[in-house]
C-alpha cells in the first residue's frame, strides 16, 4: 500500500497496521490505515476536524498513536504555525471525532514524544 501513494508521514497503529497521511493514488488526499499485507484499507473520516489536514499536504503534518488507538498526537502546521494537537479517534471506524490544540505559542512546537503512561509529552519549541 505504501507504493500506492505520496505520503507526508507514516506511522504504526497500535494493532500493527500502518497509518499514513498524504495522497493515495486512487482515493485522493486523506488519512489512511491499512494492513501490512495491503489487503484492507480504511480512509478515516476527518470532517469533524476541519483544517487540521491541508488538502494539498504542503504543510507540516506528523502523528503518533496512543496505546489504545483512540487518540492521535499530531504536529501540524495550521495557518503557518506549528502546534501540537490531540485528535480523538473512534477505534472501530477510525473516524476523527474532535481535536484539541495542546500548544498555542508562536514558535514551532515539534518532535513530540509521549510518555509511556501517556500522562506527559516532551517536545521541542523553536523560536526565531
């Protein structure tokens, strides 16, 4: 499946599947999760979180899943500002339910790492 798209970021889903943000050659832009064998593809409904994924994927977008597959932690550039977001995801359908912006500074909030118990996050804040 990875060969069937132009991906901005690829990460492992907690159950071993692969998730990718970018443009699938047949399905268009979006957030996808697929089996490692490539025989099952799910395009997440992201309409509940407008603006977080740019249509052309020209802006920064990176993500990591929590342990249960119910949340994504996202580094995204929205309106030319890099911030960190928490996206609640339906584990069954992988639809995005809501998003909360975790950082609000004018600098670049990047390279986030979630603690093993998911209670804290470390990240780099760049400013110039």
